């Protein structure tokens, strides 16, 4: 299942977490108000990278995304994405 998807908004497309609905942030850039092709490209890239990181869990079984989301706080309307 895809972890991120593109969602149409008033001002273009956003890349959002399929689980939380939060807008993704990559390298400090909020992935919002994108054109459709840009959003689709980011979704493909993030899902590919996140899929690889799911296989590399730490000692307690948390993924990199779960760790970064916990550090930022659950009340924020965005989901930070760590791309190496």
C-alpha cells in the first residue's frame, strides 16, 4: 500500500500521508500547491524511498518516519519525510 498520495486542493496538488492526511515536507519544502505532474513525481519518489527504509528498522522496530513524526509532535498538520 502506498504511504503517500497526491491530493487535489484549491491551489493545486499536495503530497499527503495516506495514513494521517498530513502534507509531506521534503528538505524543508512543504509539498503543497504543486502541479499534478510534480505531485505525482514526489509521490513516486517518496513511496520508493520510504519503502526501502521500512526494511531498515532500528532495535525497537520503529521506522525512520515514525521516529521523525514523534519528534515533531502529532498535532502538526504535516509529515516530515527524510530523503537521503
